[in-house]
C-alpha cells in the first residue's frame, strides 16, 4: 500500500552507506552482508543521489556509515564536498589508523572539514571487536566527537564503570550506549523496569531525564560530569499512521538511505524511495521532545 509521505521539518535524516568496506566483523553488525559483493558500488552514483536529495530537502541531516567512512578519506571527501553547509553531517566510524593511514591523516582530515562535520560518532565497544586507535587521537580531532557503544546480549555490566572512567577522563567526551536495535519493538522501546541496561546504568550514574519520539528514545545520565545517554531505536524507518485531524494515512519517514550503488531507499528493508512523492511530503514539527526532565 502506498501512502503519502510525512516527515519532520527539514526532512528525514539521510544515511549514506559508503561504497567500501571496513575490515571488522562485529557480531551485531547487520550491514556487513551488503559489502560481500561490491558490484555496482559507486562514489559517483552516491554523489548524484546526494545532489538529488539536496534539491528536495536542503536542510536535512546526513549520516555517513558503512562499512567504514574513514577507510577511504579521498572518497569521503568527494561525497562531503557535495553536501552544502546548510546540513548537519555526522560520521559513524571506528576511527581507523593503519600502515596506510596515520593519525596525522585523520587529524588533518578533521581540520580540513571542521566546518562541514557536526560530530564524529566513534564506536568503542566494551567487548573489543575492532582494532582500536589510541584514545589520545580523540583529543586531537578538530571536530566534536561522541563515543558509541552497543551493549550486546550478555555485556559485562561490571565493565561499565571502568569504561565510563576511561572516556570521562578525555576532554570533550560524551558516551552513548545503544540497545541492540534488531531487538527493539514498539512494546519494549520505552520499557523501564524490564530493561537490564537501564537498570544497570541507574545503579552507577545519576538519571537526568528521558527524551523520545515515535521512533527512538534516549535515557540521559550524568556520570561524574560525563554526559551519558542510553539510546533505543526501532529497526525500521517508516511508521504508518493516520492523521487524527485529516483522517489521511501517512508513511512517516525518519530516515532515508543512499545505498552503496547510489539507490535511494525509504527504509532499511530495501524499499525504494518514491522521489516524486517525497517532493510533495507533508512536514510536521519534529516529535522528539523531553518526556521527563529531572532538575
Ligand atoms: S566496524 Fe561497523 S560496519 Fe564494520 S563490522 Fe563492525 S559494526 Fe559492522
């Protein structure tokens, strides 16, 4: 069933899958399979799709993900250069350094793009699945950064405090713990008493409030001055809902994806975006708001 699109003011976030792989094998990764066959992957096609989307929503947010966006800085630069400064840009990365790419290369890249990049989200998991660059590199980045950590299955709760102490000692840090989103449902999105992660965090940090919307939520904490969030999100990006006033049923878009071959999708399951229909999308105020705030 095709419903007219609705999205938030400014447009849905556009997530770009870079057309090259990371070298890691995190057990919770659902993107890795897409990189097994790179036939058709194209920086040029992605750039064309970025231009197409810029014309429709010139103020939306962009997220680069993968794969590993920082594995090929030249290609990432080409894609970044297609995004005007009217957009916020976030990059999900493990912050890789190797014999082919030094810390200095990464730092120089962030300096060159300090006006383009809103925040770098650096994956640092409590169980180490990837080769990590030195924490000191974080202090040298020329753009804001946040530490992302998926708390997967039987994560070691005893390691939460050492983990928070590790990043709490790095100036400019904040930490976002993430629930395994493949396990998130509308029923457990806002669940509190049965949520082990939330209960573990409440034992060690000061709970400061909850913000959320139809699609995702964040429980906020203060750990000795370190900003900590526990984030949950549903495993899809479209919610079908009837408007209470008009009676019209809309497909409400939260994320749009540009795939490695430049195809534009409206959901994570391969649904193509109807670009013509999206040009006529209805906009609503962003529904993310504070639901509880503890002074
Ligand atoms: S580094 Fe990222 S893309 Fe690579 S396997 Fe891990 S989660 Fe997946």
